C-alpha cells in the first residue's frame, strides 16, 4: 500500500510539474537566441511568402518592450480562453505595444506588426507554420521591422514586431533650432 501511495504521489507531482512548466512564460536567453536564429536565417537569404518573393532583409534584434507586449497578450489569451489579435477588452496590438513602452515619439518612422499561433509544441514548429502562412511570412520578412519580441505561454505564441527610424543628427539640429517641425496627422 505504501508503494502504491508513493507511486501515486510521484505521478501527481510529475503532472503538476508538467502543467506548471507548460504555463510558464518562456523567455530565457536560449529561447531568444533560437527565435532570432530562425528568423534571421530566413531573412538573410529571402523567401517566397505565398506567391510573393520577399528579398533578403536586415536581421532583427530582440526588444524587451515588444517581448513584454507579447507576454501580456499570450497570457491574456490563455487566461481568457480566446485566440485573436484583438484582446477581449478591445485593445489591438498597437495599443498593447504602446502600453509596453514601445512608442513612436522621437522617431521619424514607426511600424509594428504581430503574429499569433496556438498549439505548436516548439519554436521550429511555430516558425514553420508562420513561414507557410503568407501574411505571417510577410511580417517575418518585412524590411521595415527592425526589432522583435516573442512569448510562449500555455500553448499560445505571440510575436510582436517593431521598426523605428530615428531622426538624423542634421534633422535633430534643425528641430532644436526651430527650423524643422514635426506635424502629426490627426485621425
């Protein structure tokens, strides 16, 4: 009886440990390195997204603010049991990314994007799926994107992209002197 109880206890501990691990947020150095290698290997050589050839693009670098936006969305989708680029509270990726601190202020150009997936068991599997999907692939190959942050939480994957181009030294000098103004379009 003692052996059966010990075995049963061991199984319960194992199941609890596996469940806790699957709900943890993966974002360690190895996770980041593997994602960047997967993305940048393809960006370096170019690829075909659907019927559109996407030429080589500069490598992406990791951005912690984009990662925080991705973590928040992956966790929210898991906790509230949905799968969408729009959060249950109506926020889109642009709202979540800005809330994480990735903003356009002080940059002459700004672009963002997002890929989501659910159920894939590894980085290789989710990347294969994203590269097979024309829209996701175009995000991955978009030369306007310079930075990325990715999260995996309890079967949900979120990949947030950003690209910001700073003003040149000459433009900054002109702005400080008042000879150059930034005009923001209102919607």
